[in-house]
């Protein structure tokens, strides 16, 4: 097997970084759409957390873009897919848990691609982002389980709560980490 040139390895890393960026752009649009929908349904606490998770995804998209630029590439502006709009509250959280589960699996593969191409800096970015994606998955899965087990009782408890996230620019995972 012939060794790849440095430029070929760099190009391979830029490709996975751009695929990840497209996934983050998709998640931002999806989660903000859900934030608005949950807020309209008067599930403020769920809407607020959805907005904070979208902010996390914005940070991820920016981290990928910055690394792509450092490597001499051009960050994509295209989303990985279309937004699924108009979801009922019962459909939002299993949908998002599945999205995050897919992201975790894909990013683990992208991390390996970075390592295989000798780019440990990009691999470390994926490692850090994977921790936050896991926190998102856990949140979505937990809310889904609460809705499945407690149904209307759980949703009634949340109905009428505030959707305000304050002025924190940190996002969901960073806030949960106590920073």
C-alpha cells in the first residue's frame, strides 16, 4: 500500500471536517425549528434546552470551520439534510436522540480518519465534541423516556414554563458542566 502524500492526508481530513460541519449546520436548523415549535406549544423548559443545544451545535460548526481554514480548506455552508418541521412533542425527542446517536457513530469514524491521516489536532476536536454530543443524546433519550412513561403528566408539569435562556452564550453542554 502506497503512503499518501501530506496534501492528500490533509485533504482527507478537510473532507471529514466539512461533512461534520454540514451535520452541525443541519442540527442547528433542526433544533432551532424545534425550539420555536416547543415554545409555541408552551413547553418553555423543553424549548429553552433545545435552544441551548442548538447553540452548542453552532459552536461545533464554528470549531470545524476554524480547523478547516487552518488546514487551508473552505468551510461548507450546506446543511447535511432538510429540516423536519411541525413535529409533535412526542416525536421530537426520539427523533433527536436518533440524530445524535448517528452523529456520535459518524464522528467516531471521522476521529479515526483524522488519526489515520496523522492529524491529532482534528482528532482532539472530535473527541471534545463527541463528549457534548453524548450529553445531547442523553438529554433527548431521558426526555423521551419521561414522555413515554409519564405522558400527559410530565408534559403538564412542563407546560407554561419559561423558555428564557438568559444571556448565556455557552450553550447546553457547557452549562451542564458547571462552567
